[in-house]
C-alpha cells in the first residue's frame, strides 16, 4: 500500500532529486510513461528487425524451388534451436546488438552452403570453432563475411520500407522549429520514436555497405 523511494546518495536540502525510468528505448518510454527523450539523448534507444523479415530477405536471393525449400528447412532448424520465431525480433541498439547470439546464428545458418548446413544440422547446431571475425558486434559488422553483410543489409532495407516516411523528410521536419511546434504532442513524440529507430537502421546500412 505504499511506494518507497530509496536515495542512492545523500541529498542536501534544496537539491533536485532525479528518478530513473531504467534503461528503456523510446518506444518503451512512450508506451509505459507517455514521453520520449529527443534524439540523441536516449543512449538506450533500439530498433527492431523482425525475424521473419530476415527470412524474407533471404528468400529474395533464391531462384529455384529447391533453394526456397532448403531455406525453409534452415528456418525450421533455427526455430528448433529457439533462435528465431514467427513473432520475434532482433533488437539493435546504438552501440550493441542486444540479440547478438540469435542474429549471429541466423545469419550464419541462412548463408551456409548446403554441405555446411548438413554438417551443422548433424551436430545439432554445435560448432567446435568459432571465428572471431564472425562476432556480431557493431564495430565488427564491416568485417563480417560478405554474404552475412548483404543479408543483414537487405533485412534493414525491408524494415525501412515499413515506415511511411523516409529519414530525410523527418530530418527536415525536426530541423524546422516553426513546423515542428505546430505538431501535436503525440505527433512530436511519435516522430522522435521513428527518427531514433531510423538512425540506428541507417547506421547499419553504412556498416554493411
């Protein structure tokens, strides 16, 4: 029947007290508390790439029916490993990939040769040697195998198609104070959420180019 606030340090009389909402992306802040932090203040902001979007991007690279069937077989195996799901998303932060293991495994499996996949499947997804250059950190993305980078890039491009506006138009809107102030509170907050997400996705485009 009460809410207890505990200070993390002594508070002198008259000093301002700050409450933390935790490490949350802007979409979480708007959903739970009704506000966002304007870009680039929220260092915990994230963008999602739907897992099925990566599958769709991989399907774009298939030509024959046999290739498509093999890709679905790989996807089913990733589901068995609990790396992907029809409703899941890969979460990309501004400085790290929060679902690094899941995205690394997905890119690896979907880009394997048929022989590599058969061997990987026979081992139930276990590998004895993990290449350092396959580590999926933000700084290491430019060093990834070309096939991985291309699949990740295609997935980002498909994700950006889901937005009704492009990054340039929103940059112009944010830069025009007269127009921005005429937006409603909801419109301003939604714009900040979208813009932060698009900036992360465009960073991935640059890293995978």
